[in-house]
């Protein structure tokens, strides 16, 4: 039985448990446990709520109605998605911090506030005060991945285990937005190619003569 299988068995008995407790049970680092639970979460086996790990009740998720991300059109499945408020009245959610930054770019001239959630505890934090690990091997949703932390220390610990770069809000924002502006392919947008139909027809006619 693998460690991930044992985690599922523990959750069936205890209903919920913390990463720290699992780390002690298996005598491995918390980052190793994070890797396990991230894989289990992506497979739909577990979910996280306020820092605790719980079994995902599949019979409930089948009837779950989800919204789609306005940037990449993926379903918003996170219990606590990235959320911006425009001009104190318009609330918009994105599937992840990556798309959240691209959402910000659409409202650069507007007064906005934003809430994200700490990767470890899932507690809400002001996006502008958070620290981000950009481009790690732990792709939470869209690529390059952007994972948020309340403290720089936690972000640096995560970076040691999964790579990427630790950045503040503006550094992370500029990295993602500039990355998209130069048309690098990502999961959110295909490469932007422009063409002129008349020129294409003209060139085709020339090749015939």
C-alpha cells in the first residue's frame, strides 16, 4: 500500500487531518505530504478546507454546479478561488492566481481589491500582501503556475521542494502579464497569429503562375 493509499485510509477513519499530523505519522517532511495531497486533490480523492484535509464525497461533487473562469474558461472548482472586486461593487472570480493576474490586467485603470488564499492554511489574505511562487513544478491549475502564501518564509520552503521563484505581488503580476503579452503559449491562450485573407489569396495566385 502506497503512502497516498494510507492517507486515504486514515481519512476514512478520522474524517479530517492536518499536513503536520500526516508528516509526523509518516516521518517525512511536510513538503512531501503536500506533494501527495496535491496529487490526491487533482484526482478528486480529497479536498482541503481551512488547512484540514478531508475526503472528497464524490456523490456530492457530481451535482455540484460550478462557474467558469473568465480568462481560460476552465470550471472554477476551488472552494476559495482568486477573487477581485472592481470599483467596490463588481466581484469577479478566476480559477487560479495565474488567471487572477490576467484578470487584473483588464482593469488596470480601475480601483480594485483582491483576495487570495494561503496554500497551506487556505486562510484568506490580501493579494497585494501575499507572496507567490511562480513557475514551480507543482502546477496547481494554469501554467506557469502561481501559488500564494501569507508569509515569505513559507513560500521559500515551498520553493525548495518544488522550484520556481518567490515574488511579491507586482513581480508576480508583471511576470505573468508580460509572459502573455509576448505570446508565449500557455494553457490559457494559444499563440496569437494574425493574417490577412486578401494577402493569402494573392500569394496563392502567384504560386499558380
